[in-house]
C-alpha cells in the first residue's frame, strides 16, 4: 500500500487476505494461509498479561531439555534462511 494512503478498516482485511490465496492454483493453495482467516474475523477480548506467561513458558521449555543451557532456543539466521528456502521451493514446485 503506498505511503500515506488510507488503510481499509478491520472488517475488510479478511476479504483481502483470502483473495490472493483463492487465486492460486489448487496445488499451491494447499500451502497458503487460506484456512487461517476464519479464526481471526473477530478480535479476542483484551486481557492483562498473557495466556501463557513467560515464566511458565520458560519452565516448560526447561522441562523438555531443549535449547542451549536448557533455555528457550533461539532461531539462527541459517535456520530462518532454510525455512525461507523451503517455503520458496514449496511455492514454486
């Protein structure tokens, strides 16, 4: 969207989000975000804090034993690049 242009209201974004994936060939549509928008049509009520507070999340990660020093694993640049490459390959063939 060009800088300074008016953004459509919240009620219009699901239509825009669904339009592009629906135009894809069936093979590529399976890997799109098409199944997701229905869960985001209406905003959730605001609540203070988080559904899973960070201390609970951190403790759960420690119990699994993953990550360096049993902490929350970080995503390396190499892993992000691999994911992007894998997605690109899925989208093109």
